[in-house]
């Protein structure tokens, strides 16, 4: 159902991406009325311009590479990917950029959709403007507002680089035609994934990264493996290099294809390309939502506690009514972790403001409010995992999956740790998966308590190894107990046994 006039709800969620949808769903579970505001497509960035379309673009190349690693199949595989069916399959995952199914889900969950752009006019009150007619709806939340507006790409200030002409991840993942050449500025997850995808699709790709390695937030060996793989694929990887200016005087490429941009680099060289993708990070989308009208500074990241309640100032008291989840909270910029925060915030709101036992128990249970008030770390009312148990996957070839702390992060946090590393190609299951399997597994283990506080896997389909490591980190399972978690043979997960043997068990 759609709100068409000034209305009041118990809870208003601003942003109907995957994170906001989770928050809205959980917030209504004790009978609170919930509205969700969205100015674009219900389902948000992940559904239409990030997680789903990017992985749809990456999967065909991964399948082709896997087939080429198995004799008997490799002989049947020839040629390269056909872009048209790859793009068509990508379109199916984005529902051709229509959100009908997502809207239907909101309706089935009893959540009211308000189309438009929300801006606070005061505590718990906001105006929602609908373009292009400019019609305005006033929404009031009786109890709580959950902010889930995501993030926006950061465009570097480079002379001559027209922000309206460059690609961000949105244009890259929704591309209708594959460009003959592509320069990618940045060395993070978006940069390396799109370098892989567009190389598979036939583009000549150059990655320009100012750091001395790719994936600087991961273990160094992970970034090194991805850089080597990209180079083997034909990507021109330029580390320690920056774009100093851009111009539109690029001559045609040697194959006659048109170039639109000449990039001038810090090493004195130039790069002529058909398209430029800027992948230099994102910032929380806190501007334009009227935070100044509720006593908050939109120029700085929002501070939240583990209940995802926005704090008046870092370390200070909570607002009592405003919550922030996902990228806008500035904690972890992944969809799955944002959804986790959304579930936490929704449960907190449902418990704090839902009917008391005297008013009616609600589906969450009669003691929900008391349990939330007494909640500590690792309860479902606190986003404890944000601090040291965050999983992430980079869908390059090889894949990089990690959870928890890197070795350096652990030491910086004052932990006494050691690393345990194993060559995944030595595991029987890996050799069955591919004749040319190559990969590395590493655990970060505390020397006193012998707990796994971090894990990284680099190799084909390494993503599927991650959840076991996430459970080990979240559950604080000692190595001696992990020894009794027997991995099936012959699988790649047998690397867990080998890692424990390397750890001295």
C-alpha cells in the first residue's frame, strides 16, 4: 500500500535497500506500524547496481576458468565469453531494473511504502518530496526512525575529470555495451572485481592504484595474489600511481576504436581509454536528509552504539528515537553486515516500543522489552560482530574471503597473536577441483587463549570456506575444540585439519 497524505506511523525507515527492508521487517514484529521511504528502487544498491549484478557479471568467467582446469572438460571449451548473454543474465538478476517483486514483498509484510525523498523537519518528523511533481507528504514517527540511506561514491578532484562522464559502480554494473578499453581508478574491492569482469568480457583494462598493493584492508598476500592473477589475465596493473589530470584529446586506439579520455599519470605516462571507472571509495549518505534539523552534523559520520541507536555525540547519550544502520552508520560497508545491523536495530525498536505484556504479547515474546534492556554483547539486540567478526568476500579469481582481524590489526589492538598458514593446493579436495588449483589459507590465533581471531582464504571458490571461520571467530572456539570438527574427505575444507596440524595439534 502507498501513503498519499500526511500520516503517522509507529516507526519510519528511510531507505528501502536490503538493509532498510530488514530493519523494517523486524521492527514490525511486535505489532508496530511501519512505513519505509524510498526515492529510487525498492531493493536498493545491492539488488540493482552492486552485489547481484556484479556477481552475475563475474560468475561466467569463473565457470569458464574452472572448466579449463579439468581435463576432459577443458578440451570441450574454446573461445571467450559472449557479452550479450552475460549481460542478459545480469539483467534477469536485476529484474530489468523494475522493483515490482520487492514492492509486493513489502505489501505482504504489512510495511507501507512511501515513494520520495525524505528530509527531517524535526525530531521524528520528516517531509517526503516526490519528483518530478514536487508533491510533499509529511510523515511522523510516534516512536523511532531508522536511517538506512546507504552511501555515495567518492569522486576524486582531478583536473579535467568530468564527474558526469566517468563511471561509478552503478554505470559499470548496469552497462549496456562493453567498452573496448577501460581505466579503473582505485585498488579496492570494486576495482578488482570490475577489472576481472570487464577483462572476461573483452575490454582492455588498466588499474591505476595509488597504494603499493591492492586490497589494502586485507592480508598482504591476498592483494598480491589478486594483482598477480589480474596481470596473468592481461590487466595492466599500475601500483603507486595516481591520475594527475584528464583531457579529451585522446587519439583513437590502434584497433580503430574511439577513446574518450586521456589520463595523465603521476609517473609521467598517459593512458588513452574509452571509459573511466572511478572506484576510490564511498562515503555515508548523511547529507540532504536534514540531520541539522535534529541537532546532528551531516558533515561527519553518525556515531551509534551497539544497539544502532544514534548518539548525540561519540560516546555520549543516545537520541532516544533515531537509529542508523548499514553504510550510513559508518561501521562496515558490506550488505550482509548492514542487514545484520538492520535486524539488530529492528529488534531493538520492536522490543523497546512494542506493546508491553499488559497491552499484548506480540510475536517476539512477552519479555522482549526486559530482555532488550538487559542485553549485553552477543545478544540479538546488540551488533557485537561489527567489532571483530566481520566476514567479506572479494569475487575475483582467485576469490578472497576473510573474517575478523588481520594479523596487523590484531597486533594493533594489543593482542599477542601468531599466524598459521597452509598451501591449499596440497589438500586432496583442491586437486580434484582443478589441476591448476592454487590458494593459501591463514589463521590468526591468540597465543594465550588459542582462539581464532582472524582467517583469510585465497583460492577458487574460497567464499564457501568462510562461514566455518566466521563461526569459529564469533563462537570463540578454542583450537582444541576445533580439532574435533572433522572435515569431510575429499573436500577443500580439509584445509582446516591441516591448519590445526600446523598450529601444533
